C-alpha cells in the first residue's frame, strides 16, 4: 500500500476502497470526495493587556444527508484544516454506523488555550459563535467539545447564540454542563459505549474476562473510565500510560490507585519516579516497571486499547505488536499501512468509527432532550446507549461474516451505504443502480 501522508488522504484511501467494493457510479462517488462546506474566519481578540490578537478559525461541514452536521470544536495551536476535514468526514461515517440522525462536521480555532486567561478564552469562544452563527443551529449544525474544549466553553457558546439570535436554543450545542441543558452520562459515554462493544465481542469470541490481559494507552477521560470499567468487570489491566509515560505489571494494576497517584503527582509514573530518578524498592514492592508509550503498545497482552493520540500504530511498530485484539477508543490511532500489516498477522481490530461512537450517541441524546424539554435518567441513557452500540456492532459484525471484510472495512461499507441510501431518498443522486449491487456485498474489491 502506498504511504499516505495527511489525515484526509488516509481517509480517502479507505473511502476509495469502500466505494470500489460497493461498485458506486461516478455520480454516487461525487458527494463523498469533498466536504459540502468549509467556512473560514479570522477572530480578533482584545487581550488583557489591551493588545489585539487574531486567530484563524474554521468549521468544516462534510455531509448532512442523514441529518444536521455534528462534530466537535478543538482549540489547538496546530489545529489544521486538513485534519479537521478528515475528522468531519469520519464523523459522518460514525453517525451513520450507529444509525443516529446526524451528518458530520468539525471545527477549530488555531490558538493555545493555556496561554489565554479565562476572560480571553470566553471572549474567543463567543467570537467563534458570532463568526459562524449563520451556519449553526439545532437544525443545521450542532457542535460539541473536542480537544481543549469543555462544558464551560459549550455553555458560553450557547449563551452567545441565544443572545444574538434572541432564541431559546438548548439543542444548539452538546457537551454542556448539567445545570445548563447537559445530559447525564455524557462524561463517561465514550468509554461505556466502547465497553458494551468489548463485552459483546468477548462473549461472541467465547472468551472469559478473567483470562484476558488488557493494555490501555491514554489515561484521560476515555482511557481512565475504560480502565475502571474493565477492572470492575474482572479483566486484568496490566499496562496504563499518560503523556508522561506508562507502567506495567504482570499481576495487574488497580486503576483506582493509579488515578490517586496521577491526582497526587500529575502523572501515572509520578508515584515511582521523579524525572529520571526512580524508587526501585517501591517499584519492586508493587511489582511494576515503567515503560515508554512506545514500549507500552508492544507489551504482551490480549487486548490493546489506544485511547489517546492518533497515528500511534504505524508500519514501523505494527510487526512488534503482540495483542490479539485492538480496540480503537482514540480517533485514528492506526495508519492504513499498519492496518494492512495487522490484518496479515491475524490481529482483529475494532475501529474508532464504531468503538468510540458512544460520545456522539449520548450527544444525540442531549440534543433530543434539548428539543423535547425532557431530562432522561442515567439508567435510561445507559440502556439506550447499550442498545444503539450493540445494534451497530451486530450490523458491522454481520457485514464482516457475510463479506469477509475487516471490521474497519465493514464499518465503512455500512456507513457509506447508509449515507448513500439517504442521498438517493432525497433525490441528490439520480442513478440508483449501484446501491442494489453494493448491498449484495461484492467481495475482493478491498486489497
């Protein structure tokens, strides 16, 4: 497979294979090749010292065939339009895979939020809404938090939108604080959705949780919550890491203790090491050793869960990965080249567009509650999340067994087919011949 360099090119590689597999006509391919809209603005901010600063901002709206655009807004110095394009496209696939009535979008501001005061951050967030107000609404485009954004920022954005449009719009944005229209269960949704799939997969594979060793890269919201869920369900979590590095114990780690260490010292390894100086006696007593994030991925285990950065599993390290199963809780942790290498090794991989869709699913619940004025119980949210995630997993698994595809290929086939069906229903595409051919699951198109 040729090396693909940018996130959007990587997306298009898999998209092209999917469209070939479904035998799409030229007319059917066109709506998938580029986003429907890319909106760009320059946001001007008056800093606390009275100076003026300008920040590039954008919103990429990939496709809305199945419902309003949906996707996060990230604040990052390297927030890059190509990456945001890829994430918007993947969001459209993801919402189609789990069958919720949204399209895909993504947005960003090129800034370092850590270098801004709280007032500057609020002003910049409100400026984003003023700049893009004509392209946002509960029926057009529904943003959410992403990298370096949080419920506070979502609340400021909703408030700004309501001020300038003089409307009441609880469904404008998701990931809001509970006190201002948020949903119960949103904080743990990504991990819980992935956990439901993992449990179902393990059962169908005839495995027992007690016999399975798990490594999780990333101890942020998704990774830490997943570690707790797995530990409580009887899995042995043998490796954990954060941005500072990781720890490994053959006997298993207690995520509750590790979380306490992280709160106390600022990192997972902080209990044992200060800089490069480590307390060997304490490590021996706890039967742990420190590992780098790169080493963590290559530990002997049954299940590997990348839950942090993208592009961590590449053609360079794929051959050294010893996990039997990889479940992608992070967005885009595996390159196409690594995918091909893992497939040859017989590793089963559950992709991000299915595995981490719990977050956007509970965002859909929040949007629904905002539109209806209801407040769902935590139990109802959990039950609905489980139902939707397992329906999606079973649909993808059915495609896998029917077509001989990998889980990623099958998820893309399912997502693209559902988007295509919506486009045909809306009359966007006139030629209906390929959908029938594609739905028979023609094989051998994927390399």
